[in-house]
């Protein structure tokens, strides 16, 4: 509430209606928030648009519906992080162009995507300490590793069975650089905001009557926890494994007895080797498979911990959209007592990381005071699909969501691409 020169109160423009559309992209996220005002104006925010699915026809149907819902323009696009299941549509030919034509006022991404974070940068924002820059370079090298793995899975995962190989490659495919999507997001928008915990969102003037708080990701100055396992975060670690992957992908003896890495060296097939050599080779292959699986899981967590977390406040209603933020991301945010009180009032929760328990830690879940409430019960939106991650969505979490919230999940949808939920009217 503000006052004019005659001390008469001036009522701030407030949304009369707030709607959230959830789209079935398979294993991925795509949400459209629409804020409607008394003067007939509508302002919209798109949070992610991606999928692991290779079915472009399906994604094309989703994007067409989304574009229609936006009526030709959108105020903001939030790309929570660079995982494929959150931004793939921006990199797909034909679909990316349609999304770009929405001409957003602003594109919001995590601080880890800031162009000044590149190795050649001489000056950079204050969030880029020397440690932060090393961390970002290591993530780039890690994605290079994932790319080698996807391109030559049979060579790098020679000891894996078909099912294990498929699961590892599917997880690694989320972490490929998504260069086309990132390049398009960089071109889009009249402005860009590269956000971190406590920073301005860039939505302050675009959504009258709506307060938007950035809860994550923290910078490395704020917390080191988003690095995940310290022993896996040496500056050169990912670069080393990217090189190892490249060598592993090419150092396979051909049927003619040649090695791509050592073309003049004499080679023998494993079948002709003594039993003790076969035993050793199998053990080495198993050890490599184990390490590759650990590396891919670590990379998945590392990128998830760069997720943007946004908390929207409209009057006394709170909407929480945490992307794929993991426990390490949340640990920093939940140190704030005032924030804990605000989170207790959340009315709508976009379930983190498609239903993994690590993305909905108990310390967060227990804050939601509207769970099991008779009036104004917590609404949860779960965009997911089984089979892409081990135990995602987690059965125990889904049961809790079903029993203690009003759960809307794409898991059970049949021939339906979109649902819309009104939380204010």
C-alpha cells in the first residue's frame, strides 16, 4: 500500500486470477503460470520446457498448445538448469523457433550459465570467485565425458548388460551440454537474469502484485555444499575422466586385430587369451563400469544442484517451483528462519526432480503446514514418468503426496497433454 500527495491510499495492482498449466512432456518439466488482472491484462511465466523423449511429434503437440496458451507473447522464461528434460524444446528445430517468437521480456537462468563465467573472461560478476570458475569448468568437462559415453556406449560400457547400458546412457543423456538450447536461450529475451540465492529475480516489475524470491541455487561463496562429494571435485577430475572416456571410446581392437589408439601394436582377441588374463580383463571392465555409473550419478546431482528455486507470493498464497534442486541446494536455503516461516504457507508445490526423495527432503516436507489441512490443502504437481531414473518417482513420496496433498500427476494421464489449475479467482 502506498500514498499519494493527499495521503489517500493507492491500491497496488493485484492479480484477480492465477492459473498454472502443467503439460505432459513425458519425463521432464513444462509449466505455464498465468496472472490475470482486472483490466483484462494477462502476464505469463514459462518454467522449463523439456523432455527425455525422442518423440518430436509429441513435443511438437505440447509446444503448439503452449504457444496458443501464451497468445503470442510471454513475459518471462525460466530455464531452471541445463538438463535436457528441462530445456530440450528450445534446441529442437522448428520448436525452438516457435518458442523464440514468444519474445519474452526476460530469460532467467542460474548463475552458472552466465556468459562471463567462460574461461576467457577477464572481468566477471562477484559470484565468480576463482573456486566458482574452476567448478564451472569442471562441469563443462563432465558434460564432455557424458557426450563421449553417449556416442560410444558399447566401447566405454563393454562390461555392461543391455539393461544396465541403457539405464546409464539414458541418465548420461540428460547431462549433455544442450548447446543449441542454451544458445537459443541466450538469444531470447530483451533482458537476462542469472540468479542465485537472495538475488533479484528480474520479475519485480513484470508481475504487479506478485513477490518473487530466489531461494537457490547458492553460489560457492554462500556454500560449498552444492559441489556434492568433495573427493569428486578436484579441479582436474572431470577433465581427466573426459580424456579417459575419449581414449576408452577409441581403444578397442577391431576384428582385424588393430587398435585405434595403438595402430601398429599387435593385438589378440580376449577369446585367445589365457584364463587368468580373461579373469583380469573382466575384473577391470567391472571396475570401469562401476566408476562410470558413479561418475554419471555424480554429474546428474551436480547439475541438479544448479537449479533455480523460485517462491511466488500472491497475497497470502505461496507457490513453490524448485526445478530439480537437490538436498545440497536446499540445505543453504533452509538455514533462514524467516524463509522457513514463509515456506510453511506454501499452497502449491511443484514436486522437485520428478518425485525423487532427495529433492523433497524431510526438512522441507515437514515445513508444509497445509499438508492434510481440511481447508486450503496443499496442492502438489508432479511431472514424471517411470523408468528413467532408479526409484523415480519414489513410491514412498508418491504415497505421502496422495495421502497428505491434492496430488496432480502426469503419471496416470492418457491421451491428455495439459491440465490447468486455478489457485486464485
